[in-house]
C-alpha cells in the first residue's frame, strides 16, 4: 500500500517531549512572576529605598527566563530524541523480523530480553506467531511433497500398464481393464481425501447438533462387510454423546477410525470396539483394536499425512491412501476437540476423540 510521507514515531515523540518540557517551563515562569513580583512595589524608590522596583526586576528576569526556555527546548529535543529512540528500539527489532518474515525467512525470532512490558509482550506474541507459521508452512510443504508423490504413483502405474498393453497385443483386455480400474479408483480416493482434508482444515462447514453414538453406529454398519471379510469382530457400545459440528465430517472421521482399526487388525480374527459416552464437558468416541504391538515412538507420527503403521499392506481393498488418521486429526481440530492415540499393552491401538459436549 502506497502512503504519503509522514513524521516518524520517534520524531513525534521527540516533539511531544520537548513541547511538554517547554510548556512546563513557561508555566513555572508565569507562576514565579505572578506570585513573586506581586509583592515588589512598582515605584521609583523601591522597597524602603534599598530594594529594586518591579520594572527593574522584570527587565532583569526576562532575559534569564528566555535563556532558560531556550535551554529547556534544546534539552527537550536532544533528550526526547534519545529517550524515544531507546523506547522504540524493540519496535525496530519487531519490524525487522516482520520484514524478514515477509521475504520468507520464518526462522528468525525477536527474543527481547528484560522484564515483561507491552513491547516484550508484543515481541513474545510475534515470536509465537512466527513459530506457528513456520510449523504450518513446513507441514504444508511436506504434505504437498507427499501428495505429489502419492498422486504420481497411480499415474505411473497406469502408464506402465498401458505401455505393456501397447507392446503386447495379446495382453488380456479384461485384466487390463481391471488393473486400470483399480489404479484409477485409488487415484480418485486419494483426490477425494485430499479435498476433504483441505475442507476440514479451512473449517468451511455449518455446525449442527450431532450424536456421536449414531455416527458410530452408521460407520460400523457401513464397514461391517469389510470386518466380516477380514474375520474381525466389530462391537459398538455406549450411550448418546451429543456434539456440535458437521455431520458429514464427523461421519467420515468415525469411518476412518473404524476402517483403520479393521485394516490394522492383523493377523485376522481380532476385535474392534467402538464406544461412545458423555462426560461433563465433552462427548467421547473411543475406537480400539487388537493387533500387533506398536512401537511407542511410532504412535505420535500416525496422524502425519501418508504415514502408515506397521502391518499395513498396500494394494488390498479398503487399505486407504495413508490419510485416514490425518483426516481424523484435521476434523477433530476443526471441531475444537482433542485426539489421543495410545498403543495397547497387548497390541493394537486405542484412539480417543473428545469433542465439546453439545445439548
């Protein structure tokens, strides 16, 4: 934005300091003149013939007062300039950090030392904002790189299949169609997951009353056939758990949790338990599954996009695209909730979602 030139804050403060100092000097001189000279007689003889008269005192006092006011003006300008520069130095450091951030350097921090005051509070808030921006930009860059890689994979597979079919005229047509359909389905699922993830991150949805128990039942019913195919027992228990948010996003969240629990339930024949309950200030959805033990250091990374836990196999039906828990995390965050992941002692994963309780 183009702005017309104006006085700097330092110059304005300097003028203000000098002006107030000179004004205080003028007021003091007026008070001295008014209360001191009123007792001096205004005649030629003076007081008892030995004290000067008022006229002489005024003639003597006026040059000294003008000199004092000039000194106050110079002292106010110089002192005000130095004091204003010292007081505004933190703002200069914050402005420099903001310029660096505007040019893409988010790693710089102000880090003002000293006791707490308004400038240091502003610097701390600015440092916190830069840290969050740096984290979000880094996360988006990693996500974009991973998404590009994941989207390139099905396209490369399709290209390879078509190249083989072109070189081999006897390539079975039905097998070609089936393989291309599988790869295309995976690309579509990945694209839809990316769109859903972006939608939940932007929080572009209308909040409405949602019962997590009904959401959990619908998600379990949708994925019951997948559980039966894998020989997994699917149990849904609990009580009504009212919340507020997008019913579609919360249903997708529950479906991702249940699907993730079924797919990771290796070897086959395990159990997936879905439980809902209402607490004083939160509605809770808990999904846990049996399975192989998970290393503790792996659990915090499972919500990262395209991060897959142990036991995950690519290429099977309903295996997903590596965005299941990332979408869950994004949806929970968009609904001002909390997501907790914990490795079960006997193997498998326990996922707990806490959302603000609705009416």
